[in-house]
């Protein structure tokens, strides 16, 4: 029997959340800004709440040797250029082939909602191409984001797959640990991973994927019930990412059992039936409380008058980080003591940086893409802070990670605390506020352009969350998008 201390595992990561309707392409520059290569993959991910951080936790505790290749993430933007895929997958194949005879298995941290110019399911292709150089006998285990779009093809390539079970993704590290534990148990001969998948045929906006509230909270609770059953190794529910125009878009359920295909199928079929029963709530067609921007802003201002904690406005439809619909309405309604952090506007941030703190500036902010973004807005205000927005994250998802917002400026625009950043980010914790010398409790209203990740912190920080649906981009109304690749029968897209 193989001793764990003799084990050597390959590690790599590659991820992107692709919005097919975003004009243009995402090129390699977006990945390389934060990419890690070689030993840096281990050094920079150790102690972080990431899947690779989870791999490291288990493997180093067990004395496993890790051979790391790369970890490249490109955010959530336009279709990925083919050359990006070729570059990173080429690197993985080259390096894993070089040490194939030394490796006992490979752990991959992928996302699951990437699409490139010529590939609708590139992350399954990643595993398939690695198989070309290491063969099908070597176990390859893969972690995916909860918002992955997956179909049966992945089951033919991966030995086992593991998805985040939380949105906000506070369990990314634990997902890596689940995969690493299963890998070691497989190598010891303790389990024989056997997978099944069910796809209920549902695609909903990710704002409805929050696992802290119904309906996903109820589905995840059923998942955990199944995990208590003997022979069930792991269960994942992939909500899907509906703005990727790919054939495999939508929800899928995956169960990993110890050599029991019938049980695995029973698990996923049950979860798929439950999801189908809740399909209206999962797609926002059943009592979804979404306000217009005008009504939501007015309600937030009114509620803030007697609230003991900030009112949170969720502008979930913003995919580019710089849509101006909510900002325009805040200005129009005379909102005061309102924070709008992480607003992507590089040129305006640099202008503030160059003119200096304490100066009064006139700026054009936001609306950089021309894609359903509301257009640039002219503002005037006083520069409160300007400099490099770098810090070590302290939030549940960003803990111990290097955060770089680039040149950052904070401007007081007639009572609106507007934070302008150079590198895209979302308000998912308190760091974008407290790292700059302020407190969340300083404000009456706080705006987040997150979808669900903010909930782990702001369900506690805020007194109430008001969800507004701005026009376009990531709206819950998928009918505005022209899908070309989605198969018939997907509820909320091709099956209304």
C-alpha cells in the first residue's frame, strides 16, 4: 500500500467567468496581472481561502510533495482569447509531461464557466488535454466554482469533481481540502470514486444563487443530508452562469460515492427534482423582490433615516464595475452620507492622484464600455484620499490574499463617498472601506455591485439589503440576450 509520505501531486489553477455578451475579448494581460507560476503558486496561496490554499493545507499536513505549475485567474469579463487557453494549458501539459513518471495524481482548481473564442467548455478540455500527457490511470481531481456550467463530458475526464457549496464562496479553501482528502483516500485504496450527474435544465441569474437564503439554502440543506449517508463521499450543486452562451449552461448536480453508481444517481436525481420544484424562485419568477433603481434608491434613503445600521443597496446587474445607473439616481435624489466603493474608473482615479488630496476636481466617471452601462457621469467633488490601493485582505473570502486596486481615489461628491479604482474589484467585505481609514458604520447607505459574495459580511453589517435591477448587462431578465448555443429545454432561456 502506498504511504502518503511517498506521494507527489501536481497542482495547477486556471479560471474565468465568461460573459459572452460583453463586447471584445479578454486577453492574456488580464490573467498575467495576478498569475502565479512555478513555486510561487504554493507560496502565494498558502494560508488563503482558495481551493489551492485548501490543497496545500491537507497535503503539507500529510507530508505530500507538491509540484505546482501555474494559477491564472482572469476575473469575470468578455470571451477569453484562444491564445490565453493555449498559453496556460500548454504550460500545464509541458510541465506535467516532464514529471509524469514522478506524479501520483493531479489537483486542479478551475472555475467552470469559462468560454473562449472556439471552445464552449474549455475547462473540460483542460482535463482532457492533460490526460493526453499523463494518461487515464492517474487520478485527476478538480474543484469548480458553484457557478460552473458543466455537463456529462467532465465525468469522462476527471476522477472526481468538487464544487463550492456556498455563495458567497467562503468555502473555497474547504472545497480544496475536500478534493485533497479524496485524492489521498483514493491513493491509499480507501475509496473508489464513482460519479453521477443530473441536469434539471434551469438557468437563473446568480443573484438568486445565495446560499444564505431560500431557495438555494434549502437545496444545500438537502445536499448536506445526502452527505451523511454511508458511501457518499461528496456532493456538489452547480448553479451555473447564465451569461455564458454555451451548450452546457445551467444547473447540474454531481455526487461522488465510493464505488456505488446507483447511489450517486439517486442523490443527484433527488436534488434535481428539488431544484425543478423551486425553478421559479431560482430564476426570480416567484416573488422576487427586485426594485427599480429609482424606487430602490428612494427606499434606501427613507429607511436610512431611522436605521441603526447602514442600508445596503445591491446593484447586482453591473458586470463591468462601472455602470452609472445607481450613481445617477443617488445624485438625482440628493443622497447623503452614502458610500459607493470599488467604482471602476481608472482615468478619474489617476486625475485625482495627480491633482492631490484636498483639491476640488471635476471628473467624468464610469460608463467606459458603452455596453448598457449608463454612460459617463460628470461629477465635482473634493479628493479625500489618493494613492496605491494595496493591502492584505482580511475578509472571509480574501483573507491573507494580496489585494491591488491600483491607483485609488476617494472623492466626496456632495455627500456621496465615491471610491474610484484602477483594477476591478467588488465590495464583498469591509476592506475597501476600513483599509482606507473609514468604518462601514460611518455611512447611512452603502452600495455594493456584488451578487452574493457581499452577504457573508453585509448581512451583519447592514440593517437591510435592497436589491435593485439596473438595465442590461447582468440583469435577471435573460430574454434581452440573444443566445446562439443554448440547447432547447433550458428553463428561463429556451423554455419559458
